[in-house]
C-alpha cells in the first residue's frame, strides 16, 4: 500500500475516459489498496484512479467515516435540482468554486471480487460520488462550473504556481 502522487490539471490522463475493469485480480487489489491509502490523507474525500495516473474506472472515498472503493461505478440516479456547491479538487490545488451538483446521488459498481455494490448518499457523499465519477469520464470539476465562474477559475489555474 502506497500513498500515490496526485496528477495535476493539464495531465492528459485526467481528460481521458477510463477503461472498464474486467479482471478482478491481484493487480486490481493493489490498485484499490493504493487508492484507499491515498484517500486516507487528511482532507481528502475521494481519489479517482486517473488522479494517480491509472486509466481504469475505480475510485476511493473517505467521507463521514465511510472509507472504501468502488470499481466500474456508474451513476444510476440523482435527485433534486442541481445547486451551486462549494467544491475543490486535488488535481486543481488551491481553487474552490461552486460546481453544479445534485443533492442526492446513487452509483452502482463492483467490489474487488467483482460483486455488485451500491453507494448512495446526500450532501458531501453525493457530491463526492458525482465528482469522482466525473473523473472516470475524463471530466474535471471545472467543467461543472457556470460559464462566468469557469472563466474565473481558468484564470486562477493559469496564474497558479503549479500549472
């Protein structure tokens, strides 16, 4: 188990749709162990595989004492109108903007043995489910900002010391 380095906005792996996981083997178990170890760093709610340079559909989470991982997740239900929700991203350090998120989300996926699992929640957990699933589809939260907000955020990215 290793805490892996987070890839930053601009890295091509963050813009690619991730491949489905088809073999539930020791390699996938090692990836999940690293994702969980990486998300346990204080202040982290979720880490998607592309954020550590792996183009597979997997993410880990650490919200309200719920820690785990899901493979091949797909959002199957959202409820409520999208609302501006304060959000940041490990791949876009130092920025905080209002992304448009549903207040409830439900995802279905698989565990490390290939068994079906469901994750659902409201508030921060719902936000994390949507945020991390977006990463697996090649989206960064900046794409979920209202147009004017996105313009401000992109200027902040260009002016950052890490970009």
